[in-house]
C-alpha cells in the first residue's frame, strides 16, 4: 500500500519539481548572461 501511494505521490510531484527546476535554471542563466555581458561592456 505504501509503495503504491508513494509512487503516485512521486508521479504527482516530480513534473512540478522538474518544471520549477527548469524555470529556475533559465532565470539563473538569464541573470548570469546579463551580468556577464554588462561586465564586458556589451550591454
């Protein structure tokens, strides 16, 4: 019973966790890119 509910919970949470992680990575990439470009004097 625990295994079934646990796998269901994982299947329910994992897509949201992955989406949040991907969005965070994109935000971090954009901030890092912008900071790097402004440091080099491009922007």
